C-alpha cells in the first residue's frame, strides 16, 4: 500500500473550489484535456488521419483495461454509455429467458440497470425480483438470500450508487455460477477507485461509465463480455467490427465475420479522435497511480470526513459495509436546511441521492479542501 499525496497539479481545479462530487462527474485530467484538444485539431485536418487511427486507440484501451482489471484484453469493448452496455447484455441474454424465470435487481438501483430488464421482462415473461434495502446495511447477505434456483439473471452494481454501500460480488458470482445464472455488473461507481478483478468475480457482462471514477471524457464507457457470451448478437451491426474492416476500398464486399473477442459489441463510432485519446490518457494515469493506492488514499480522506460527520450527529453506515472512496450520510434530525446548496455557495461541492448526502473525493483533494468542508459543516449544521 502507498498513500498518494494530493495530485491537484494534474487537474485544472481553482484553489477556491473543494470538489467532493466525483460520483456525479469527475474532473478531467490536464493530460486528457491536451490529448482531446489534439484530437480536435486532427478532426480539423481529416487528411492527416490514417486508416490505422480508426482502430489503434480502441486496442490500446482494451490492453490498459486488461492490465487494470484483469480479464483478457479481447473481452473488452468500447461503448458510449452504461445504458448501452446493459442493453447489450439484455439483448444477448433475452433468448435464454422464459416465463417464470427471475431477474434480480436491488432497491433504488440506477435506472440504467433496471429499464432494460423491464423491457426484457415484458418480452419474455420473466419476473423482476427486487431485493429491499437491508436493515443492517449488508447488501451482500440480502442478495444471497434471494438467490434461488429461479434467478436466471442477477443485474447488480459493485456498490449502491446513492450512498456507496458495498456489495461483495465474489460470493454472489459463485452463487450465480452454481445456479447457471448470468451475472451482469454495473461497476460505474467503483471501477478505477477500488480494486476489481474480473477473474475473481467472473461476470458475464460488466459495464462502467467512464466519466466518473475512470476520469474519462463523457461519452466513453467500458464493457467486458465473458467468453461464454462473446458469440451473442450485438446491439448494433457496425462495419468496424467486421473482418477486413481496415480495407476501406473493399467495404462493398460485405463481411459476415466479426472481429475476434468482444469487438463485435463496440459502438459504431468508437474511433472518434475527440473522445478516445482522453480516455487513453486517463487509464494510463490510473495505471501509474495504481488502483489499490487510489483506494487507500481516498479511504484516508473519507475517514477524516466521516469522523467529523459522526461528531456532528450525522448517521453513517458502518465502515465494514461501505466503500473506501465514497459514502452516504444522513443529516441530523434537527437540521432542516439545504446543505448541498449551502456548501456550494462556499465553493464546496457534494451531492444528494435519495436521502443520503454523498461524499466522493478524488486525488485532487488537498488538506485545505478537507478543512474547508469540515469548517463549513460545523458552521451550517
């Protein structure tokens, strides 16, 4: 373990801003910004683009993703949104479902991991089963208690998006394999900020929106597809995922053969020079920092915040059932104001999701930011 000092110098964040809201939208790295600007320049001079440039960045992203999160690089595809990835999974799994089967989700899940399953439920007659909020805060045990033989899909997140409540997917993944059920994971709120091993969890599909903890530009997301699902029907039929696609002169000779691995699941315009170079820079930086080091460093920041919140009368989940990089806290009963608004008037940014105030820092945070937050909390609550 290595605690990382503040990396503020790698971001463009004014000194007077204390930003604890990366679960909403992360700031962009300066290096990503520079590469995106270079990509804009390339788009202004399209004659300088080569055929190779339509494929190289995506292949770099596949390898970086494998380096960071395990799983073979052929299993990763480039998609534009978490909803696209979940919809891809739903389309692939739909032919395997029938009336009486169950699709398991959790209470107050993010819509992207619910709405596609509602559609599949209507089409197949499969029933959606919702795991209620656990009174003891232990989502893992609650989910396992619902894992009956009728569950054919477990569509879950790595943590609850509203408050960072941790979900241990290792035993859940094992239960899915024992039941021959599909495990579809939305890792948007942890991937890049907490250690994650595809080989340990063995999801059938895993998706993560890139603009949060992966520090990537908006419009970039990752999708991982297990080997048993890679021959499934993709969401779209892009020519860029077909054999011999690099031969632009021969595109009229339509190919019915997909490129290997999960490339068939790529979004059609994955090769845009105005998005992918920024994503490459972000993943390179995360690899340099090390995900475990990021997680430990953010845990230290959140420990300091959580201690003060407890003293102020906030209600927090136990450390054992919350994530290291983000957490939710319930306001003291006596407070009747709008804390999110009050803090933003001081240049301090958090968010509220459901009934929880959400604290989600990244490595740009300084000691001054923490002190400003704590001082403002004592002034306001």
